[in-house]
């Protein structure tokens, strides 16, 4: 009974604590996994009574645009999207001054930066203001790890990532282990689907001759290895004519991928769906999930595939190895197109194996470490600890 009373009093004290003033800053708010994580976390924090300011370049994500407190910062001009190094440097200090004014006017107590351009801008903007900063490392191409580590050492009081593997890469380049922490992304349960609707959608995607559907939720960008995915589809099509690949997503390569598929001879086998608003329907209609990325941290899309009881074939990049093994699918080296194709064929051709791996994936998706409320509560407690720990008094 005394233990129960102590827990109750701790919960009451936490709930009655004053609202924290937190800045969530990201390069931009295009539709993507990082942005979805930020918006979900922000919604949780606001529901818990915290004051959260979103900042970054506007994108197509309506939830960010509709936030009256949103602070538009032209961070695309500072990031790799900004073109020449001279232009990026020229854009930096005006944006830093704009953010510094926001930090003062809104009396921000903690900055949570996602990606490196926001960390650079926020790190400079908070100089002398005694505001702690967390950097979430969402993964990067291997050639950039050293520069990310330098930025984390210089500006971040704590570097977090959903992937232990990704943090270990930064530690290898000098980030202090005690200044890192693994915190998951937290993936909300997918909404229920209508069986008849899913069946109709599956039939539409498969067409008259398709029998098996391989799906992927991949931003159409070099990171995601869409060129490799098309080559995998070609190798699969050499053996089977009844496998259809459906790719949901948008990105800078959107105008090129269909031409690649046409040149490769698989335009009837690979369907590019554009942005997918009903992810749950596509996954429920699928037999297998495929990820051909060149680099990742911990992809949300794999969790969602697991929630849909789909086995996953993926490349061994970043934290993917923390999710995918022979119990839930197959993992191949980045660029191993032949191996990826063989793995797809192995699972497509063995219904019982595919079912068993899918059930294992579903069980893994229910692990507490992937629970959205648990992960968001971890961030809430982390923020409180950093603010109350003396850095912001």
C-alpha cells in the first residue's frame, strides 16, 4: 500500500509540474518518417500540457502548416538542399538570428533538434542562453558520420537515436558514450481495415496476371535505393511473372523512377503509387515488405510492416539489423541485388514460411520498447530531467 501511495504521489507531482517550453526543430516538414515522429511526439507533449513550438522549413504536411505557433525558418537553404557551400553559409546567420529571437521571445527551456542543419542553427542560436539541446540522429550516409559526430560533440548536450548501431557509429568518431541515449521512435498502431476494401485494392494492384504483392513505403530519393529495387524486380520477373511490386512515396526522383522501370523492362511489374494516405490498406493487401535502403537509422515503415504481419526483406544498413533477422524475414548487404531477389523469391514461393515469419513479426511489433506512449513518455521525462537538472535555471 505504501508503495502504491508513493507511485501515486510521484504521478501527481509530475502531472502538477509547470509546463515546459520546448522547441522541436527540423529541416523541413515534407511528408516522411522523421516528420511523422516529430508531429506525433508534439501531439503527445501538448496533450500532456507542455508548450511546444515547431520550427523549420514548411513542407506539404498540413499538420505543421496549420499550427498557429509554427516558426518558419528557411532551413532548406542551410541544409544539403541549399546548393553551393557559399550560398549555405551566406544563409546561415540571418536564420540563426531569427531563431535566437524566437528562443528569447518564447522563453524556450529546451531545444530538440532533428537532423544536422537544425542542430547547427539551434546550436549557434542558443549561445549564452543556457538552454540545453538534444540532437536526435536519424541516420546518415556513411560518408557523413564523421561530420555529424563533430556537430554532436560541439553543440549537443545529449545525442539520442532509435538505433544503438547508429549511436555506436557516432561514438566511434568521438561522441562521448555517456552523452548518448537510445530512445525509440514509437509507432502508433495502424487503424483497422475493411477486408472487402483491402481485397478490392489488392486486385486492383495485382491486375489480371499478378498473384503476389511486394510493397515498399520509400521516399523516392537516392537513400532508399529505388534503382536497386527496380533491379530486384527485374531479377524476380526473370523467374516469375506473377509478382507485382508496389512502391508508395514521393521525392526528388519521382520524375525518373518510372522511366527507369520502363528501360529495365519491368514497368508492368513495378507500380509507383505516389504518396499513400492509407498505409494500412497497402500493407494489409501485401504478401511481403521490401526495403532496399543505402542507409537508415530505424525505419518506421518496418514497424508498420510488422504490425501488418508482413515478413520483411531488407538491406543491412544502420539499425535495420536491430529489427530484421531470419525470424522475421531476410537481411542482405546493401547493393546485393541478387541476394535480395533470391530472398523475395524464397518467401514468395513458401506460403507456410511466409506466414510463420509474419506472425513472428507481428509479435515483435507488440514489444513495449516500440510502444508509442512508452517512447513519448520517455522523451517527456528526459526533457523534465534536463530542464530541472540545472542547465536551464
